[in-house]
C-alpha cells in the first residue's frame, strides 16, 4: 500500500504548496483591495464572515463526500473551481467592471473550495504515508505552509504594486493549473470501504462514530474551546502593537512575519523529530507553553520582547497541532477520515468567529493586554483540566 510513498507524498506536498501559495497571494490582494478602496470596517467584517461561514456550511457535506467519492478528483475539482471564479474576477477587473460585492462573493466561493480542500489534504496524507511517519510528514507540511505564509504577504504586495490586482488574480489561476497537473499524476489508493448510503445517512454515521469514540469526541471539543481562547492572540495582536509600541507599518509586518518564521522553525523541529512517546502529552505541553506565552505577549515591556514571545508562539503552533492530526489520521478508520476532519474543520472555523464576536467588541473598551490574560488563562485552564482529568488519551 505504501510503495514509493516518499515520491508520491513529495509530489502531493509540492502540489499543495504551489496551490496554497497562489491562493495566499490572492487572499492578501483581495483583503488589501477591500481595505484600500473601501476603508469601511463593516466591509472587512463581512469579508471575514464570508471567509469562514461557507467553510463551516460546506464542511458538513465535504467530509461525507470525501469518504464517498474519489478524494483526488474532489481536490482537483475544488481547486479548479477556485481558479475558475478567481479568473472570472480577474477578467472583470481587466474590463473595469469589478465591484466590492463581486469581490466578497468570490471570497465566499473560494471559502467553499477551501472547505473541501483542507479536510481532503488531512484525509489523503494517511493514505500515502505509513503511520510511523505521520508526525514527520505533518511537520513537513506545516513547514511548507509556514514558508508560504511567510513569503506570501511580501510577494502579493510586490505583484499587486507592480502589475496590479488583475495579474495577482491570474497568477492564482496559473498556480492552480500547476497544482492540479501534479496532483493528477499522484497514485492515491482507493478506499476499501464503499457505500451506497445517502450523504445524510453517511453524515449521521460520522456523527455516531464521533459520539461513540470518546477520545475523538473530546478532542474536537478540546480544539474548539482552545481555539476560542486563542482568538485574542490570533486576531487582536495588531491592535496591541499599534496601541502599545507604535503605529508604524513595519511593526505590523514584523509581527506577522516573525510568527510565520516561528511556525517554520516548529515545523522543521517536527520534521526531524522521530515522534512522541505520548502524543497527548506533547499537545498538552505545547498548549500550556502557548497559554503562558499569551501572558508574555501582554506583559512584554518592549517590542523586541513581544517579537520573541510571538516567535515562540509560532514554534509552539505546529508542535501543538501535529500530534492531534497524527492521532486522528492513525486512530480513525480511513473510511471515516473525511467526515472526522470535516467536523474538525467546522470546530476550528466556528471557534474564531465566535471568539471575535466576544473579544472583538471588548477590544474597544478594554486593554488588549487584559484580553490576552483572559485568553491565556482560558488556554491554561483547558490544558490543566485535560491533564488532571486524563481526558486526552493518545
């Protein structure tokens, strides 16, 4: 089953990295376009909702489709759909007929494609990779994603400034074609279990599987609650930087890039590490580290100390996520991978908007430092409860 798995996995990760890079370029370009040409907070709020809500809705069905149909074809179709609507938007810009509503609509349609693409990637990896190498491969994937996120803002800004938004949009079409072409050559084993049951029945079976498996059920709840409390450090740090250290653009850029640099280092650490004696302990340890560093962000007396804490948070992020992903890839039967990772996507996609609904308005009446203390306390509380009650068993 895993014959030539390194070659096949290498091609798969290459295709995903190329496609992700093009998508990241466009995502930054579209958000910056809305920021520069509208300047309205309501428009950015609407664009954020359009970036998350469609993923939640489509993930309800995407997991079932991934367990029912050919995963490689679904990935290629979703990538092609994203490229198609992006190309249409590029043409409309070229003809001078693009509108803000059109940009937001394309953001929503791209979100639908991402809602299929993300769980598909997580479901395909265990079909290609033997279980003893899952953590390392997930670490390599985290590294490639982090490098993409590190380079994309600068690359998008350069292309947008020199060639305009049309060229940026068409560049995503080119990278999508490259990614699809490589993906088409990958030999992904067919699932042994096939079913003629309807999508609704399969979805119900997925829910039933999660409810019966307490470890999986608690892990999804654990991830949702943790991500909710992580929200202040994920979305409100630009306000902390501008209010506490200065409003210069270079400070905001450094803050974003230094976090991505940390995730690169964390991914490399996973790639060379042979594995964990207890994956749950690794997740709880790095989760505790993350919670303490949220306090560090709030207590940082200088911008340099803040950047150091942000780098360490970046290192912690893949080390926190990879053991959980590897556990699900290893423990959950492959015929349920699509549905389980679909529900994981839902948990993560819902946690951040819900967190922003609460922490976002509070940021206008409270210090960001205090919100970081609240979020960090919540993360530490979740880690302590899970450790002492032995809730994570993997």
